[in-house]
C-alpha cells in the first residue's frame, strides 16, 4: 500500500518535528539539537486508503566534550521512514585545498609578522603594554588589561551578534524557538529572573540541548547576550551588568 505522508513527533510533543509528504521518506537528525540523553521519536505513517500506523524509534545521545554523538538504540520494524543520525564530522564542509590559502597566504603573513616585530623592536617598548612575543612566528601586543580570563574568549560584546552566532540556530532569529524542542525567548516570563538567565547561559541545562557557554564567553559577553534576549522582541526585562555575571560564575 502506498504511503502518502509521514508526520514525525519528538519526545511526546504534539507539534510535528517534520512532515514528509513525498518519497524518499528519510529524516536526518542532528544529535546536538536533540541534546544528551534518551529520546523517543514517533512516526505516524498515512496510507492512500486513509489508514495510518505509528512507529517508534529510541535514540541515545552522548556528549563527548563539545561533540554530541547519537545512535538509534531501537528502530521500528517495517517502518517506511528511514531515520539517520548525523555524524558530527559531516557538519564540517570539506573544502578543496587552495594553493593561495595554504601556501601563499601563510608566507605573506609570516613576512608581515617579521616586519611588524622588526619595526616594534626598532621603535622600542615604553613599558605601557605587554612585551612582544615573537616565538614561533607569533606576535602578541596585548596589554595586561586585555588578557582574557582563563578558559574564556575575548572579543566584542555585541549582544545581537553573539546571539546570532551562538543561540539563533536553536531559538531562531525572531526568538520564537522551535515548538516542542527549543523554548521561545520572545515574551517568555522566565527571562524576568536575571539570575536564571545568567546561570542558564553560563552552565547550560543538563539533559537538554542547552549547552554551557561559561568556558567560552567572558563576563561582558554573557552580559551582552543576556541583555539582548531580555530586551529584544518586545521583552522589557532590562539589561544585565557584567558584574552580575561575575558574581554568579562558578555557582
């Protein structure tokens, strides 16, 4: 009997994760989006005569550092839906090696580094910044105040840009999230709790798809993201100060 449509639901959600209305009936799942732990995927298969069947798949997702690895622990029998879990390696696009990128550009950068180091050595160091480190062809001119905290990234604290980079793939550009998978941030009353927002960004939520960013972002960057989601999309919960993030880090 011919299959006309397959609707897919995740972890008991009443909102369909995917609707496939034409062959091939194949669903690819990203283990990072699923989050660590066990998940149940239900596939409702509709046939041309109006009848339907429900098939269930059980997934196990484990986190190994920043990488989420998943596998199908139990697959449905005789289900027309083929379910695949994406290998993390597949997410990295394979690019043909470029002679300019891998040969010419490194040579030009090396010459630039040598030139800058020579010029700075001639100009002298007035002691207002950290010394020039040219070991291994790497030059650092960071002043002591610009050095990052251990395990944290430095960079501009643009809340919207950081959100687009770190959060939008799950919570979406408009803050509406993905129904039944990732919660909406727009008009979410939980964001009124500043401590909850900061701790969620720093520590993540174990057992869900929400990762911890405390080891990747500085206090200022965490505050910028928190301020953005608490004031964007009509939210009126106010901005967050980096001092509040610093006080909660490690808790």
